[in-house]
C-alpha cells in the first residue's frame, strides 16, 4: 500500500480547488493558468523532490509517513521539501519574468 502512494500523477485535478462563490470568469482563468504553471514547474524538479511534494500536498501525508514511503528520515523529508518548494518558487518567478520561455 505504501508503494502505491508513491505514484500520484500530477494533474490539474490534483491541485484543483473549489472556487470562491464571488470568483468570476477572470479569476477562474487565472487559477487555471496558475495550476498550469505549477504543473510545468513540477516537471522541472528531480524525481525525488517531485515525489515528496506530491505526497505532502496531494497525498496529505505527514513527514514521517513520507519518510516511510521514500525510505529516508523525516528530517530529510523536510529538507527535500524545503529545497523543492524553493526551486518551485524560483521557477514560477522566472517564468513570470520571461513568459515567452514557458510558451
């Protein structure tokens, strides 16, 4: 069962959130574009970092549970997650500065 948790496919549905009732078409489009940018940035991560991010945010697992799945310590999971999130932030910021690069 733990091995099955490892193979979460990153799709827009994984990150889909319920829109706020006051959201109009523009906000919905912006949300979808943000999800698309996030999925693109996830693809740039090394496999282990991507796996830890997906287990944490789409699998909603604790650091200890993720550690058991990936075979490392909980503190190392924290380090991997921190590094991955830092990389994602930089990738998304870079894409925002250079939109033609992401197209």
